C-alpha cells in the first residue's frame, strides 16, 4: 500500500499528484527566487522591484527544468524552445502579477518586501501551475 502511494506520488499524471510535485518544484524554485531577491537587494543594493524581476527569472528557469524532470511527462509541444517560450510567457504574466502584488503590499499597505513576496508567491503559484498544465502539459484523450 505504501509503495503504491509513493509510486503514484512520483509518477501519476493525475492533477492532484502533479500539484503536489509542482509544490515541491515550486519550493525549490522559490528558494532560488527568494534567496536571489535577498542577495540582490541586501548584498548588491539593487532596488527591490528590480531585484524581484531578476530573482523571478532565476526561479522561472529552475522551475522549467524541474517541471520537465519531475512534474509533467506529457507535452503538447514537441519543440522545447517553443515550449520554453510559452512557459516563459506564462512566467512573465506571473512576474507581472508578482510585481503588482509586491508593489501594492509594500507601497499601499506598508508591508516589508520580504513579507509581500510570500503573499505574491502563494498567489502566483496557482496561476503558474494551472496555466502551464492546461497550456503546455495536458493532452486531451478521445473517449
């Protein structure tokens, strides 16, 4: 029973199990993103919104690589460059949401940028998963 659950967790193309794996992938990408945000802003003195954009792109690249390795095994698009371009467009929309949420939370509400990043990450996570799954990694089956 336990081996079957582990196997499903690691290989199932069911949306629930993909979402769990995407959560793991998102966690790794978040560490890359969040750590880069902190490093660019605090250590290099880059303005927080500019840092957030660079950090987001680092997280996007980590997310794409790990999503292909761990989360999604079916692809609608065979050309990986085209697939990455669409993946990136979805990510850029996510980046826009990220920037908007961070700006509103920091400038309008007065939250610290690191706290606003937590809120932004939670919301953008769901946008990214479902937009990518439905656009790139979901094959319709005829029944």
